[in-house]
C-alpha cells in the first residue's frame, strides 16, 4: 500500500505521516524531497536553469521519474506500506506521479490536508520558518491549486487534532 499525504507547506503532513507510521505496522516513511535535494546537488546549472528556473525541483522531469522509481524500489525491496508526505500542487505532476504509483501498487491512497492561510502561516512560524521564506511564498499557490483541481480526498485540519486526522485516514484505508 502507498499513502500519499499532500498539502501546503505547514499544514501538518510530516506530523501526520509520523503518527500514521507509528500506528501502521510494517510501514516506512519515504520523503521525495530527498530526491529533489540530490538532483539539485548533482545536476549542472545549465540543466537546472533550463528545467527548473524557479528553483522548484518538482519541475525536473527526473525528479518525478525518480519519485516513482524510488517508491517502486522501496516497495519491492522491503514490502512495507509507504507513507509519503509531499507537497504537490501542480496537478499535471500529481496526475503523472499517481499514475506511476498505481503501477507500483494497486492500493494507493491520497489525502490532501487543508487549512486556512492564516492557520498554515501560524504553523510555519511555530516550526521556526521565517516570513517570506519559500514555504510562505507557496501557500497561496497551493491553496488555489487544491481548490481549482481535484486532489481528493481532502481532510480539513483546521479544527482537528492529530488523533482525529489519523482516525479519518485509517477509516478510509479500511
């Protein structure tokens, strides 16, 4: 099984993934950001400027391929449920990745965590981010994309604690 936890930076993906990992036996967390950081380090500037002039590693064609390929390798090698916390707001990329994940495992679940801009910014500040950082710059873009595209299944985290969010996810998994 593969569980993708999506949502804007600061909405609570990592906290949900960590708690879900504690609740699900035979699971592991796969953070595709690590693949992005690797590509940023490895790729020459001309490729980075051509494919991802904004600096967003999700624009690298290879990142999307390696996201799925790494999930496949982890799934095949260890046979565990993958919990994948990742902000994906580009609907075309989301569709590409989901199609690839369904080839890895027929049992793929997606949860898009939501909250208001004010709540997300409050959470970002609580975790030590600085106003104006990349995370803050992405909030409006993420919220607009999640509102204008179908990133089902949505979970509004605004008035829910971590336990309630996990219960909702586990209910959908069953």
